[in-house]
C-alpha cells in the first residue's frame, strides 16, 4: 500500500522574479514619481496642521456627515498630523517595495557559544579590574555598598504591605442599623411612606450621625433602592413581608454578582436589571434572580416607620451586601 | 444572474478586491451609524380649551382607544386601566405619538402623533374626568432656564435617571427588547410628564422625592447636555466604550491589517 502513495518532490524556493522597475527605466521613473507624490502629500499634511493652527478660529465648528459638528481647528491639526506621519511611512514603504534593491540574502545563524579565546579574555579582564578597584582592601566601601543594596532589596516588602491588611469586617457591614433613617440621595431629605406613590422609586442612603462625612466607600456599600408597588403584588414569605412597609420594599443597590449599581427598575414587570451583565431580579419575590449570572438575590433591607412617620431601617442588612469575597460567611 | 456572479467572482483574487471590500464595509458601517444616530425632531404642541371637551374626548376615546383600554377605560388583558392616570399621562402618551400603539410589540414607540393638540386635550380632559390624577403640564410654567440648577440637575440625573437613560441621556437597553429612549430633542413638557406619570417601564418620581424645582434642574441639565459641543471630535453616539471599541476594532484594526497585507505583498 505504502508504495502507492504519491510522492511530491520538494519544489524548493520559487524563482526570484524581478520587478518591472528593476529592468525598465521608465517603470523606475514612474515608481520614483509615486514615492515622491506620497512624500508631497505628507508635506501638505504638515501645512494643513500649521494652517489650521494659525488661520482657523478655535471656536469654528463644521458639520461632517458621520462625525457631526466638529471643531474645525482640532480636526485640521489632527488630520494634518495624521496625514503627515502616515504618508512618510507609506512613501518609505513604497520606496522600499519598488526601488530599493530586492536581492534575496540568506543569513546563516552564528553559533551562540562565544569562542574559547573570547571567554578566557573576559574572565581575565574581570579578575584584573576587580583587583585594581581594590574591593578587597576598601572594606568601608564594600560594607556601605552592601548596606545600600540590601536596603533597596527590602523596599518591595514595605510597598507590598499595602496589599493588606485583610478587610476584616469592612465588607460585611454597612452603615444601616436599627432605627437609621432613610434619606434621599443626593438631597439628604428624610422620606415618609406617603411621599412615594405606587410605581415610584427613590434612591436612598442611611442618615449618618451628625459630623460624619459620607465617603464614596460608604455610598458604595450603603446605596439602597426604595420601590413602592401594590402590597397584594408581593409574593413573599411572612418574614420578608414584615420587612416591607405598605408596599414599600428596599433592596441593596449593589449587585450580588460584580457590585454594579442595580437600579434599572421596570415598573410594569417589577423587574430590576443590572446594566453590567443583565442579571434580572424579581422585586415581588424578594429580588429572586430570574436571569443572568448573579448567584444570590439582592439583600433586602427591613424597613418600618419611626414615631415621626419617617421611614427607618428595622435592622441592618442580615447578610453582606454586594459580590462574593473570600471571607464571606454565606 | 449567474453570469453576473461569475463576472464578480473573476475579480475575487484581484489585488484590489480585499481593500475594496474593506472600504465598502466601512462605508456601510458609517452610514448605518449616522442614520441610526439622527435625533427625531422636536415638536411643540399648543393646548387650547373647549367647552364640550369631555364629550368630544369620550367620543375619540370610544373610537380610538376603547378596543384595548375598555369602553369605560377600565383596562383589559392587553392594556392597563386609565382610571386615575390623569391628564398628564394622556398628554404624554398621545402627544408623543406613543398611543395609540401601532403594533403590540414590547414597547410603544415615539412617533408622529395621531391626534392633534385639540384632540389630545379633549382625550386628556375625558380621562382626567374619570378620577383625579396628575394634570397635564403647562409648558409656559416650566421656566427651567430661570429656575433650574444645572449642577444639581446633573447630580440628580446621575442618581435617578442615568442607569436607564445613559449618563449622557442617550437612552439604553432594558430587558426583552424594551429600552429607555434617548432624551435628546424631547420637549421639556414631556420630560416633566414622564417623571410624574411613569410611562410604560419607567417608574414614577414623586414630587416629594424629587421636588418640582429639582425636576426643572434635571430638565435644564438634559438641555445643557444636548447643546454640549463635541470638542473631542466625533461623539460616536455618546454611549461610551461600545461604539469607541467597535470603531477602533473594525476601522483601526482593518486599516492596520490592510497595511500589513500591502507591506508583505510583492511589488510588480
């Protein structure tokens, strides 16, 4: 059988075909002209840049089909510089392709190992120079150099310390506590149940004790979305139902998948959508995940009203908000 | 037909075939983009009052709306009840052409209004007569340029609106084909009415959580965003990294690939 297999002869390298410009003087002239045209276009590009800078007002806008209203000066500068650089490159390539010698040269790789004589010479030189520098005699230099180099080596250890410390309880806690008032973000006004109509939403944060500054880290953990629907639309167990107030339900806005702000609320379907990875949560079923990569429902905040009728948290979040992390207990 | 394709096919290995295809593809992309990003023209509707408005409104309702919303606006399997939605909701839905719906797709789209201003006002008066609800907004009362605060509006917008309508109010996608429309070129009256009525997927933003003055600030910010010149060149729809990436990967890489092919080809 094996003898039946047709054997191909190695065709070798293709024959070197010379370019027209190599043997036809007219073609070479034409190629030269082409290269020159490319370089001249580049020069015109630079002139466009300079002209735009000096002669176009920085407040002039022109309309271009795809770009829309565009600042004419910036466009001229950018396009001019782009053309100038691009066409120098194009001209150089065209030059190399058509006119520069196209003889094919095979360069063999040399051996990696240096020749024995070079190696011996190197060792001799190092030995001689080390002796001349007097490292053996000048012990003060040797020691202080050792100190300097050693300390530099330690510096990454100090910098790497910033990778720690471990977050401890920081990721598991928020500023929501029993009795914390819900205040509107960003106005900071407290909110009453009757302020929210059915079908309305509000972005809220916990009221911080007087004198406490609200940081972005706080907002990143504390942000809560307040939604009011008809109470009969809830499909919750008794405990979760007791966490709502007159149809108002509160969820952490931080997605349990990657921590994006989940606030795309569709009031007809009662779905909450995360814009990052399309995790969809059903508000009527305690933010149960009905689509997307999120593994857990959004944590629900238990709410009630205080003696003045303002909405307050009944208790803090019962689980860590946001995405999973190593130390997360549940 | 086949001869045409054969003719074309003869050129498929032509040295200009690949660059020509690339240019055609890029022009196609650009054209699609520019057509898609054209903002619909704004409209202005003047509202006039009539004595027999409610009767007239009921007549129009029975003719044009009752097949879905019920003979008494009580709603049905495919359409919500309109009792208590108020004149503002009617003014928004009919005035922007969303109602009556052209087809039962995911979402009522903004289109050329079917009813004129007088008919819309009559319909609104009829629906408002069924039960109290938010009143239609008088455009002259919205002096957002005087009463609004752009910076405050921007903060409120980013907190309450940007997640659906995009950080530059260009609109964005929701679930299952629904979307938050762009706010560019929308009449301030309709922006205000949308906030108080919560049309379709949009929730309501009560006056107690976002006060009327704050709503004017939001409108002022939207208008400021709309007239913001694009100093950095093409805004690419102001939707962020998606179009920028698309353009860089198709146009930028396409160009680089073209140059690489040209570099490696043998000159004749």
